[in-house]
């Protein structure tokens, strides 16, 4: 889906920072060109990593009605050395370059019922939708899942606001979400909006398809930020161009190749549009497909991948962390 309006970059002053859960920091920004934010919208942000400027996307968790203040929340994974470290280093008074709020996860108002599903930091894309549905008096359930309660940002606020409509599922408390049961219990005319780890979203998509529910009633935001395996550094080669680059665990293949001066088309940079696809020529390792563009069949064929989000991991990823890094040989259009 295309963004609803063109990107307008502007300065924003960091007004406040606050830790709201384990590894999650809330950052309140005051943009110089305020624009109201609607549920599901995000801002793109310029972050500086090793002296180079890159773009990261963060959902607007909440905002003043006139857009003069907006809050994002950033999760810093323990092995991150990039964008989230930069964001966690921000202090009040600093100036950041951000876009005006951009929409590619719109909430369709007027459905008979809604299920909102958030996994971990995905709550940032979902919380605003829940607040709006509550204001509208809509029929909705807010399902929030995470590994531990300490990692659940805004849980108390959400419980106070949504009461019984909020269901929390916490893995280390033995209350993990039963995805097939969730989907089995969804009204046929309901719409489900979700944002979370790809494993969770994939399980929902499969259960949704198995039940034969309308595909257009299942909507999701990916941000391309989680895969089947932990991100590892790997080597990418383009023999035709004589290019070789190491893709660090905290950057995308697209970013690493752009740094080498390779010209690659891209648009969403979130694994949704397919514009950045590359052809896989050889692989020592395996592909961690993180896009929502290809079908399962295309993914298992392994001939193409979206280089903005998908990665290579060592063949033993998950089983033997000390295995050598993957080496991926590709060609670009
Ligand atoms: S740029 Fe859209 S899928 Fe990669």
C-alpha cells in the first residue's frame, strides 16, 4: 500500500524520554510542522549509524490532536548496534529529522467487529487503533502477547482504558496465545489487525487461510524487523558488479549494498512491495525470508528475496551459533 501523502521531512525536538518496559523507551517529539496523526500511522526517522544516515520507521503510539506532540517507542534488542542504539541515546532538547506521519496501515472504520493483535513492540502500531475503536463504541478485542510482563509497554494504561476488552498473553506465565483458537473464535465478518513478530503473524495468516476467512479482512504492519532466526552478519556478493559486502546484524542487505554504491530500486523498505527483489545465484547457508510479498511456495523455492528485509543465516542457525557466517551470491536487476 502506498503512503497516503508524500514524505515531508522536518526537524523535531526531543521533548521527553522515558523507559516504559524492559528495553523499550518512549520518546516524545515536537515537530516543527505539526500534522495530526491517525491510528496506524508511523514516522520515518533519520538515524546516524557509524557516520552514515539511515531511515528507520516507528509507529506513532499516541499524539496530541493537533500533532504538536507525538510519541514513538523504540525497542533496543540486546545485540543491536544500530538505529535503536542511536534512538536510545537521544536526550531532551536534541533535534531529529523525521517525516510527517505516514499511513500504510489504515484502520477501516465501520466493520461489525475487530480483533487487534499486538506482539511485543507491535503494540505501538495497535494502541492508537484500540483507543479510536473505544471512542467510537466499536465491538473490539485487544489481544496483547509477549514473552514476559516486564517487556509489555503500556500494559497498565491499556488495562485501565480497555478493561475486559484487553487480553494479555504472557509466555513465561504459561498463558501463551493459542493462535488457532483465537482465529477460530473470530466472527466471520470481523477484521483483524496485527503487528508483531513474523512467527506470530505467519501463524495467524495460516489459521486465517485454513478457516477460509476473507483475506482482505486480515491486515498487518510488518516493519520488516523480525525473522525466523536471530539476525547474524553475513557476506553478500554480486559477481557481475565485482561487489562484496558484509551485512551486519543490525542493518539490511539493501543498506549494505547501497553503502557499496550499488543502485537498487526500493520503495517500502519493509518487505511489502517486492521492488527490491534480487536473484539468488548461490548460497552457503539458508535464507531467512522476512517479507510478506512472496508466497510460501516462492519462499521455499529460494530463487528470489527482498533485500530490504530478508537475510542469510548460517545453515545451522539456531542450532550451532558458532557456525561460520553465511555467504550469499546474488544478482540485481
Ligand atoms: S522495498 Fe518493498 S519489499 Fe523491499
